[in-house]
C-alpha cells in the first residue's frame, strides 16, 4: 500500500507560502510541538543528544531513527513528518532501504546530505564533502526508490559557487527541494533562489551560523520550508538545568508550578485520543 504523505506535503506547499518544521528529540517533545505546528522535524542533532547523549557526528544508526519515526507517527498520524537521514547511513543500499521503510510508515519526507564521514553538525566548521558525482548516484537511487516521498537534497558546501553548482545538479536529478546548510546571510538564499526552480529549505538553529530571522523574512528571501532543528532540545536543557539547581537549593523539596502529575497525565491521555482519530 502506497501512502501519499509526500503528496500532502506538496499540496500544503501550494497552499502556504512557508511551512515551519519543529525539531523534536523524543515522542514527548513531539507531542507538545504537535499542539502548535503541523510540521515535525526529526532532527539528527536532537535525536543524537536525546537517544545517545552524544553530539551529532555520525553515531545515529538507521534502525534507531526508523523506530523513533514510527513512534512519533503513531502519536501524530496527521502531521507532516520530515526526517533527517544524514548521508543515508553511508551506503546507497542502506539509504534506499531506509527511504522505503520511512515511506511505508507514513513519513512525509527525508533530507539527505552530501557530507563525507566523519560528519559534523551543519553549523560547525570542518565539514567534508562527497564528490558530487558520488552523491548524485546515491540521490538518484533514492529518488528511484521512493514512490511518493518528498526528498530534500542538502549540501554542506560553503562557497557560493559550489553551493549553486550542487543545487543545480540536485534539481536536475529530480529532488523535490534543496537545502544549503550553514547559510550565514539571507542574501545567499536569494542568490540560490535565482538559480534553481525548486523549493528552498532553511535550517535554523540557535547559536548556529544562520542569522536570527522570522518566517516573513525567510519567505521574502525565497524559502518555502524551515527546519527549527533544536528549540525543544535547548528549551529542555535550559529548564532541566534550572530545575535541578532549584531542587538542590531547596534541599530536595519538590514544589509544583504549572505542571504536576495530574496535568502531565491528562496531556499524555490526549495522545491516546489522537491515535484513535
């Protein structure tokens, strides 16, 4: 049975000028993000931190990310889910297998990148690129494997001429959208948009290389989809640090603020309702 979640995302792009995707680190954070946004981003940075307690430098295995997506889709069956699959987990055959699995369980799309291992977060220095022909071979196989899945081709090139060269090649190969990661200014986005006729994806991460900007500014620069990779993870780190400090200062005394066992349990029961709709 072929699901048509990719087509639903394509239709949403026709109806909306820009679609935000909120990066989540576990199913609980996905449940909260899903109350406010229709787009959920399975962020490699956030998942590596949550599931392994490690930086996003290549530790994620395809089986772990597929299982995670399945749990999120079960709780949020009607949301657009975009999945970061890094370089497709090295081998072309693995990349195609993962794409088939994700499509069968209802993911809307994937992002596959041209980084060479050892990989790094897209907003850090020292990234290595695959030869363009090698990446295109993998990308074309992924595109031939998917039936309806929305495929975003990502480049980690930093030189504008190389970004545009790769973006044009991704467009010619048939990718649905293009992401150039680690963009430092909106002018670069505008230059890319002039050269390719595909939706642009922008990766926004607090403290990263991308400039702080709102959806209106990104839309005016030609962006159609925005990945907010880490707002849930960074908010959780901030809140946990603060709560642990307070608990220590109070000598272990627990004080209820906005959320207690009743409020949390009621929220979790909503997921049971969502699954039955």
